[in-house]
């Protein structure tokens, strides 16, 4: 059934007349500037907005017009979007390759809702789990749940990776205003031993609760860190295995880049920097400033418009975290994304097998990106024909591997110098000035103009575009409510 429906969708894509209409429409819109769109439609900033459930969206600053919206809506209709939405909310198994329903919608469904999966309404089960979670949290907050030695729980460490880490971290940071500051929260995700060591260095095992979040309770990174957490706890609690039950809880369903330096001939527009060392977790962010602020230029040194792409987008995450986040797109996505892998032969924090596992992932990922997996190899594994395309890895994805002895101040200086030289070399090839940042200034100047318009007690005389004027007025209205 999945194979037939997938084939139908693939065949229908070329038959959608609106797709050709959108391509034709793009040729007429690609040269249209937003300045003209706003000048021709003074009320655009108020009209191209939408609001629902307390969320206000201004989409007027996109390069679109009313015809664009009409065509996009037709595209959604011809694509069967509504039917797919309904199928998801009904609990149908729209994850065809794994033959699974996607039940995040059930987490937000009211108790009276019905989402049937395999003949069973899953909503009551979801609410039962949510109720148990709420009750457990209350026991921690009230002090009813105590550690093995009778001490209150004052530290909570979440161990997970991918969504089991990114979600909790995001929620914790976003809701920090409402949190109990008497409780310390830490998050461990990277298999790099440094992540665990730094998270627990100043904690008392007798006052620490670990939350192990893994769907299958077999995820390698999570279970490795969980085992280290167990050993750390037992050492601090006298070795009594019974202590584990008071200091661990589980969230589970199972009680689981060559960077193309220079001109982008292959059309690669982003570069992933992937440091396999937790201490370098902010290194990609540093490179964003170094590379994009330096080479994000549209004119040459003599003021002529450049005739190629400059200043690729730099991004990344440390270690194995990225593998459970964006590596899927790098391996099987439609974009060519050169990657830089950075690793060290010696760990600064030695913790069992952690570092060997960490570096093994570096070598494995670069190998997989380069060579991939052919259809023949996939078939040889006994994979059904309809599933083969989903499990094929095209390979031929470029990467650099930077391997150094140990992360020292000198090593860090070398890495910084390396990327500085790369940026400079690119700037020379592109004949652009890598050392000015005029693009940073305009936003600052406009902000200084807008700040008093937000703060003045009297109604300001606004002279921005209709969208910005409207947003300022709306903000002032919201601000006056509090």
C-alpha cells in the first residue's frame, strides 16, 4: 500500500499544472524588489498578516503578491495537503517506510479526543502518562521524593540525545523564568566524556536525580552516559545498588565536510563545522561570525556586483549531537553540504570508552559521506524493492577531517588561524573586502531609531514601511497591557 501511494504521489507531481504556473510566476517575480511591492501596495503591511491562538504573523516582507498566494494555495490543494493532515490526526500510519503513525498530535489532544491506532484509542494512554509525569514532578518539588540517604533532590541531570535532549533543553531555557532556582538542572547528551564530567563535577550524588530519556533505551550515546551516571552515583552512595531506584528515572517506550574553499562550483552554499570535542561546542558559532561577517559581500573591491556566490553559511554542532539532528539532511538530502570534522587523539577528560566511541563516529561519518551505500548493497541485505530507494546513500559528499593531538591553547590558536587564512584566501579569490562589516551597521542604525518610537509615552509619528509601522503599533499596544 505504501509503495503504491508513494508511486502515485511521484507520478502526480509532474502533472500538477500549478507547479508549471509557479515556475512561470517565479520568472516574473524574481526581479521584483520589495521596495516596489510596498510602494504599489501601501496597505500591504496590514493586509498580509494573520493571527491565531495568540500568534501574530506578518508575512508581508516576503517576495510574494496575491497571485503567489493563490498559486501556493492551489499547489497545496493539488498536493493533497488537507488529506494528509487529516490522515495524521486520525492516527493513520503516514510514516510509510517504518509503517508508523506520527503521534505527536496525541500529546496535545484533549482527553475527549479519539485517535485510533491499530483499533485502539491512544489518547487515554497519553493522558495517563502525562498525569504520572505531573504527579512525579510534584513529588520532587514538594520534597516527598528523597534520595537513598534521605536527602532532598536538589540536582536534576537529563541524559538524552537528539530530540530527547534538544527538546528538554529548549523547554528549560524558554521557561526558566518560572523555574525553581533552588534546583540545579544540567543536560548531558554528547558521548564525549567531557560533557558528563563537566555536568556533574560540582554535584552531590546524594542530592542528584538522573532522567534517562531514550525511546528504545538502547541509544548508544544515551546508554553509555547513563551507565557512567550509574557508576558515578554508586561511588558516591557507598556502592549500594538499591540506591539506583531513588536516583534514576526513565522516559522510554521500552521499560532507544572537503570544504570547498573558494568558489562554489558545485553550488554548495553552506558549510557544516562539526567539532568532536564538547569544549568546542561554541566553535561553529565563532566561525559564523568570522566567515559570514567577513565574506558576506555582494560587491567586489572596485564596487562591481560579484558574479558568483560568496560567503557560505557556516553552522554546526559538537560531536554526536548533530548525528541525531541534521546529519540525515547531509547524507540523503538534496543539498551538497561540505563538512569539516574536527577531532583529537587524546581526550582531556578520560572516561571509559567514551573517547574511542567519539572518534569512531568521526571516521564512520566521513566514510559514509564519501562512499555511501549503493542500491545493490541495500538489496543484498534483503531489503524489499519498494524500500530500497529510502535506504540508499548517494555518497560523494565532501568532507575534511582535522585531527590533532590534544585540545590545548596552541591547538585552538592553530584552528583559529587556519580558518582565518581560509576566509582571507576566499576573499582574495572573490576580489571582495573581507575586513569590513557595513552590513552590520544598517540594522543597528534603524534599531536606534525605533527604540524611542517604542518607548515614548505619546503616539510616535512613524515613517517606516507599512509592515514595520504596523508592528511598532502592535508592540506598543501589547506593551501597554502589562
